[in-house]
């Protein structure tokens, strides 16, 4: 039986009212699942109207059918944040950033999607900048990258770094020198949190082999580097300093049998299977390089402690000439 035209029209208006027109901004509403009633809104980078429009679009995205393997929810896996991207070819996208320490919505974006074979283009409908956490305005282009079982969306200018990480050049992070109170020290800075990864794949699936890039970007693919330790160089050890709270380290320098000829760069990390530890490259020449094995010194016993990156419990031992070394991401150690 057909509904009278007036009844049909009223039904459509009711649906639109429930999903859009009838919505209003509510400070404690759990429109982003899991935070009610604790989510607070920092109305600096977006407005109350932006929240209403983003909520409408997010509801539509969640109700839409998934047409391709690339559509769905993506995450930037960083500490103290819940950063998500939801997108659907027909409906559009919503992107938000929640600072989880304060449970505060700090960034919000929404808009249209152009789903190409090799990329996804997000076009904002937000009337006022900033539109994206990257500082870019208007639109952003993300390249589709398949790595093992995982789906990534990567900005064009980040593809080379992504491929270097996938080849294990820096483990899971890059080394960075930090200066504090007149003292400097080297620490690891994670950069995996620069790439969108499909949310439901983070814990269930795994990366392996090399990433698969669209043909136009295959030039960025990097092969893991394998070489060996040629000889053992000098040894250093931080002296005790009661006035400094900085951690103490020992450093064993080793000479590597390859350099620029294999693409080795300063800051790269090589995994040493016989040690279960990593060495960091500090100097590079044409056909040789110098790496350093750092170990923390116990403040009470003054003994060295080694950090075992292997899934196998390897006891602490010293590096030796002839030991093989290779670049490998942390997440892949179990498979190698």
C-alpha cells in the first residue's frame, strides 16, 4: 500500500529533523562514543555549529554501507590523544582530536571526500580555519598504502619517511637531541603517529614484507639494509654527578663495513641479532660508518643494563667484530 504524498513528506521531514535539523549543541552529550559525560569542548578551533554539523555527518557515515576496503575509521596512534578519521565515499569525512589527559575535544573537521584509486582527498566544509592538524587549509591528499595486512593513509610529502620506517631505518622512532637546563641528551621521537592506520587493524593484524604503494610512488620504497660490524672502537662511560638528575650511559663505538654506498645515514638504527639490541649510526663515510651501542648505568650499582628488543631473552653481552646487523622495525622483530 502506498503512503499518501503528505504522509510521505512528513516522514522525510521527521527523519531529517532527527538526524540534523533538530540537533543542538550539548556540552555533555556523548556524540563521540565512550567519553560521556566527561568530554569537554575547547571552542577555539571550532564552533558549536561545527559540533552540530560534524555530529550529523558522523551519524550518516556510521549508517552508510562500506563500499571499499579503504573506507571506515582510521587512527593516529599517539600517546595522550584519541585522533580519529571517519570517512565514506558517499557521505564524507569527520576528523577529531581529543586530548585524553583532560578528555577535551581540541580539534574538529568535517567535509566531502573524493575517493580515487590511489588516494583519498578530504575537502573541508568547515567555514573557518584551521581545517587540519597539519595546518593545511582547504583540502588534503592522502595516499593509499597497503603494508602486510594493514591499511595506511599517508600524506604525499610523508611517503619517503614512511618507507624508511617500514624498512627499519629508525626502528619505530628517530633519534633527537634535546637540550634541558644547559644539558643535552639523545632521545627517541616516535613518528609512526604521523600516519593514519585503519582502527580495527592496529591490534588484530600485522605489517610484514615491504609496503605496497601506487605505481607513481614506488620510487619511495626502501629495502632493509644488512651489513656487519668490522671492528670495535672506543668505550666511554658517564661519570657520577650528584648535581645532575640526568641518567648515566655507557657507549661502545663500533665500525661498520658500509656507508653512503649502501644508503646509510646518521641517525639510522641497526638491530644486532646476537645482542638483541640496537646500535645508532653517528658518523658516515663513503664505504664505512660508526655506530654506538648505548646502555643505561644503574645509579646504585653502577652496572650496565641492556635493553633487549628481541622476543627471545638474550643475556647482555659485548659486541664483536663479524656480528651481522640489519635495519628492522620494532613491530617486525618477532618475525625475523
